[in-house]
């Protein structure tokens, strides 16, 4: 075990903060009160209804066991996440620049995963010229180079699109541009690393190995150091922004958009509804009773001013 550099320490700190950030985000979602059900059909985890219906439409549905198709939902989620399908169908112009950004980032994640796998195998005893290590390294090189290029192109495209499209002016906050510029900086540093310092990403693999073995990294060079810093800062930043939809999309789809658990007497949904009904309203309107609970509003009915 050699000396640990400040760059390595920053990487360890990054991993810890990222996991804490993700855990806090997930905990916050589970701690939220019951959402307002959307009632949108068809639901991917339902059995195949020829007309896209719901089990609620079956006769005596409450007497029958639920038939959820979890693999169907996984398939839906995979296609949506990988290809940004909803955006493709609803905003094709935005999709043309958003898809390269997202797909490029997925490729970068794959690049990092392959390099971590190769490093782990080498720590476990495989030599650098072993066929499996070579294969992983080649795949990582392809994914890394292509991923950084697509992410950079997509970020530039989205910056231009947001700046020029009139219909997006009201939806483009300064932080949206900050996020895109941040992604662009990481992607460009990755491209520079590939083009001028580490064409096969062997230096990156060596750095990951040093993190796994708590050993000396050796000289990294300016480009590699800059890329590590930018990559680490972005990883820390991501869980605390709306870009966390990268890993929170599952909850949006499964727990909000397609959540269809029945509200039966004595069930968990009933108790959560009771909790929500005890919340106090902080606003009022001619047809609402301000300062009362939702339960009181429902039972009292509309006001005389309606």
C-alpha cells in the first residue's frame, strides 16, 4: 500500500457523498404522503387488455387475485430510459438533441462499469494481457470515446435548442444551462483525455485499480487530473438536482404514474388516505374552507359563497 494522493481522497469522498445523496433522495420519496392518483391506462404491469383497460373493469375484481406482470414493466422502463420514448412521441425536435445526450451518458456509465470490472479482475489475479481483460478494455474504449462525443454533441444541441425555441423560454431556467454546460465540460475533458493523453483508457483503469488497492497512482498528468475533478464534482452535484431523474424515474413511473393498488378496507392505502385527509389547508377559495383539514372540507361540503 502506497501513499494516497489528494485526488484519490477526493474520489473516495465523491463515492460516499453520491451514495448518501441517492439514499436521501430515495428516503424522501418514500416518506412523502400518498400522491394524487393519475388513473392513466394502460398500465405496463397489467395483463394484456386488447383495449388497454384495467383490472378495475373486471366483474367482481376485488374477489380475484392481482395479476401483475413485473417483467412487462421492466421492459417498458428499459425502453423508456434507454431511448427516451415519451419525448420521441411528444417532442421530436427536442428528442433529436436530447437522445444523444442521454444515450451518450449511458455509454459513459457503461465505460466506467467495464473499467471497474477489468480493474477488479486484475486485482483478483488476472494479468493485463488476459483475453477477458483485453476484451473489456476494447469495449470500454469504444463506449468511452463514443459516449463522451455523443454527450458533448447532445449538450451543445440542447443549449442551442433551449436558447432558440420560443416555446421553451418559459421552461428554461438558468440552472438548466448550468447543468448542460457542466455535462459539456465533463464530456469535453473525457474527449481530450482520449485524444491526447489516454487513447485506450489504460491510465483510467490504472487509477481505478489504485483506488481499489489503496496504492500509489503514479503520475496522472494535467488532463487526467482535470477530468477526475470534473467527473467527481458532477457526480456529487447530480443527486441533489432535478437530474436525479436518471435514477428516480423508476419511482415516477411505478409509484406515481402507474400506481394502481386498490383502496380496500383496512389496507395500507386506506391508512395513507386517512393521513392525507388530516392535513390542513393553507389556502382558501369560494368553494373551499381555508384553515380546516381536508376531511372537514369534504364532510362540510362547499361554502355558501359558491
